[in-house]
């Protein structure tokens, strides 16, 4: 998750099914892989660029190429399962990639790392900006105890699936990039489970995705995206804001969940104080080989059993 060491780059192993599983491929596997890729693209876009890696990814055209491929594969794999409305949303996202492609060609082509860093600082600033803070606990929690509760729930999700925060990227576990990469991680695990494991393990991962969207990112990311679009106004982060907004709407419908999103009236951020002086850093790191260790089955099942049963338990893919 949040910057898993083995999946830092969206052009890495994530989204690639090993050759030995090809015979077990199916539209459901393709959907999981495509969703995994798209979550990772948004996640990486929001991180402060410490080096040239992401800028190179943009300027080479691979960012747009990977995004288009994932959207097209996802759209094709939705055919025949009643996903017409979902495919229309994907068409909107695809147009967004065309805008990003044009922006890269016209503005970003000659950028240096300092230019991308400057743009990131313009939008997000060097301190936590209240214009569009990329931290879940600053939404809907006007008291520090509420923030601590949400932070603890997020930590429970991560722990249940055997991921921990990396020391390489200094962000909190409620940072948008971390939470979205956790969804990337879960969707990728789903693709693996569908190829190698039975329905029980697959359902654990699917249920976790539903719960995390319904109880976390589906609640605060839509409002954050609107705030980001307003703050950025134009350029790369404006396009990413629109991409993120459309994507969250699609994936909530795809998973069959109905989050209760925060509105502007609910945005009453409190100053965050880490409980008992604890600090949180971003980036999750899968412990062990992700292709051999799917998840801590006992821990994940125990966690899911203690979570409130999702009322929206419709089958995945019926958007």
C-alpha cells in the first residue's frame, strides 16, 4: 500500500498477471487489475515529487498510456454485466487523460523537477493547507478524539492485511496517497486471489474494498477533489482533481456501496495532534513477496468479522 516498496512505480509489477495464471484469466481479474492500476496512478500523482521518477513518467507519455490502457480494459470487461452508466463515467475519465496528454505536450515537456515541485507546493503548500488538505482526519472531525478514532480505524485496515507504513516517504497513514495505494493493493490482491485462491479469500479482499470505500475514501475524497479543483484552478492537479472525482463516483457504484460523502458544511477541521506523541509516516510496505503472501488470512478474517456488516452487499461489477 501507500508506497509499497515493490510497487513504487505504476509501471512496475502491479497490474501484470504472471504468465502461469494466464489460463485462469477472466473479465473479473481484468477489472481488478485495471482498478488497481488506476488507484495507483492517482496515488502517485498526489505525492510530493522527491526525484525525477514521476516527472519522467509523465514526460515519456507512460502515465497517459497506462491510464488509457486501464480504462479501455476496464470498460471492455464491464460489457454484459449491466455497466452502461459506469462505462459513460469511464469515457469522461478517458477524456481527462487526453487533457493531461495535451498539457504534457504544451507545458510539461520542458519542465525540470523544480517546476513540478513548485506546482505541487503552489497547490498543497509546505504546511497542511486548509484549502484542500490531503488528510482524511481533517474532514468531518472537529475534535481531536474523533480524528484519533478514524486514524485507529485506518490503521486496523492496514494491519489486517499485513502492510505497514514505510519510512521512505514522510506522510501520515491518512494521507490520500496512502489510502488510495491501499486500494490499489487490495484490488491487486483481488486479482491474485481470483487466479489462485478460492471464493472465501477473494470475498475477504472484495469486502475490505467495499468497506474502505464506504467508510473512508468514499466519504472525504469527493469533497477533497472539489476543493483541489478550486485551489489548482488549472494545470496537472486540476486534471487530477477531476480524474479523482470521476473515479470515486465510478468505483463506489462499481462496488455497490453508498458512502455518505461530506459536504462543505461538514468541513470543520481541527488541528491534528498525534495521540501520545505518535507520528505517522506514509507509504505502506508489503511484508514478503506479494505473489506468495496474499494476506494474513486469520488477521484479515478476524478484522472483517469485527467490522459492521456492510448493508450494501451487492455483487461487485453491477454498477
